[in-house]
C-alpha cells in the first residue's frame, strides 16, 4: 500500500468516525481548522462525539505532498446528512513515521451566485 493510500484510509476512518477515532489519530498538539473555529484535540474529540455524523461521504482526487518528517493529503470532500450537503477541499498533515494528524483544514466551497 502506498503512503497516499494509507493516509486516505485514515481520512476515510475520520470522515465516518466519532470522537474515539479522532482521539486515536490526532496528535496531542493537533489543530483542526473548520469553518468558524480552530479546535485543539480535546475540543475536536468532543465536537465529533456531539455530531450526528454523515449519512454518506465521498473523498476524491487525493494528492500527496511529502516533506522531511511530514506528509500532507489534499482532496475534495462531499458529505450528506439528511437534506444537508457539504463540500470542501480538505488538507491534512501527518507527522511521520507515526501517522499522527497534526493539522487539518477545511476550505468550504463558496456557492456561486
């Protein structure tokens, strides 16, 4: 399995997971940047435990960037929860070799007018 495939497998776990998955994957000093908030590990775990989760998710067009001691994956995320749809470009940076997520950022699509 390639590094890209391995990291995307982790991203799929996170997309469908609850707080316990985030607790296992996030580094203790991780930051998660979502629309309107910057969360530390504890805040992110609590938010995921309070979330109803996605009914369906699609992660597509992943790209990998490797650097000394780190790897980032960037991809398009689409999720549906009931009548609500969310699409964004997501970026996750992992510390190597332990595969701990240190930084995650979501850039939501801007509706066209």
